C-alpha cells in the first residue's frame, strides 16, 4: 500500500518538474511583455494586441532552443517514477 508521504513526495517532485520546465518560457514572456509595455508607455501607443505576436514568437523560439532540455527533464522524471514503481506498491 502506498503511503501518504510517498504520494506527497511524488506530487512535490511533479510540481517541481513543471515549474523548472516552464520557467524559461515564462521568464522570456515576462521580459518581452515588460519591454513592449515600456515601448508603449514611451510612444503613447495603447494597442492591447501589440504584445501578443512578440510574446508568441518569443515563446516559440524558446521552445525551439530549450525543448530538448524540457523533454529530458520530463522523461528523466517519468523514468525515475516508473523505475521505482515496485517500491511504491509495498
């Protein structure tokens, strides 16, 4: 029988993998949004859709750059999870 502590450890590790894997895209989106907001403030352009295309393009570029690293993190976590499966069952 799997204990409550093991379930919490698995969930904690999964959340950590999610945070680490999504951090590059979130940080780039944050920086691009900040730069565009400063540009909008300086030029008095108040178009709401101006930030959409640069953010999407920057996220696609980051996925191309760090996609293999993200996939490696996820597959390593899943491999560790499945290799310890018998230990979780008792």
